[in-house]
């Protein structure tokens, strides 16, 4: 998953951040990728925290979509 902006040939930084679904609490596989400059900013930290608070796994996201229809 990519957070923030990666400009041109900017170096990409990968983070192994534990992410869990906010609904079923399952661990979500994968890494967070961001640009080197953006990953050192306060905005990145805020965006990452918001992402972790609102993340839904694919199963829970689909359940939520079906309830709307």
C-alpha cells in the first residue's frame, strides 16, 4: 500500500507496520511504501495513524458495501 506521494525517481522506503482490520481484528499482510522525503514528515505520521484507525480488510469492506445496497 502506498501512502503519500512518490516523486519521479525518489527512493522508496518500505515499512513493516502491524496493521489490523478495525472490524474483525485480523492481521493484514503487506507493507507500507512511501517516498523517502515524505516518510520523514509529520503529515506522514498523521496519515499512517488515520490509515491504521480506519482500515478494513477485504472481507469486512465487502460486507459493509453489501449492507449499503
